[in-house]
C-alpha cells in the first residue's frame, strides 16, 4: 500500500447506526459542527473532507483533513443523531498511523 493510500486510511472513520435517510450534506454538517464544538481542531474551517454513505444509509465512512482530526473524531462516539446512538470505528483496512515499519521503509527508500 502506498504512503498516500495509508495516509487516506488514517484520515477515515466508520460511522455506524445512522438514521435512515441521512444525506451526505446532513452528515458532514453534523460532524463539522460537533467537532468545532469539541474545540479540538488544530486549524480553522471544517474538518470533514468527504463522506460515503451506504445504500441503506445505516453506515458511512467519513474522511477528515488530517489523521489527528480523525483521532479526535472518536470523541463523538455515542453522539445522538435523530435518536440514534452513533458508533465510530476504523475501516477494516486501517493498520495504525504510519507504523514504524512504514516510516523506516520510506526513510530507507529516500
């Protein structure tokens, strides 16, 4: 897996138990507002870059600007959206932020 792909995976979170009918725009707005209310953002602006919602609308993958902001996204675990308690996790392909082996192989290839 390339470093760019790894970095993208590091910036994504799984959001499960979403209410039916939620749209990408609604989810982006809700998460951006919640993250700003937490006061954990390292730069101004909205932390969510993109979302993908399953066809049944019950889960989504949310991409953040940075891996750090994705890590802060875990603080939203259990938040309530339209009466649904949201579950947050990592995508199955996630293997940890820039593992030591990945960093060393990149450094050695320079």
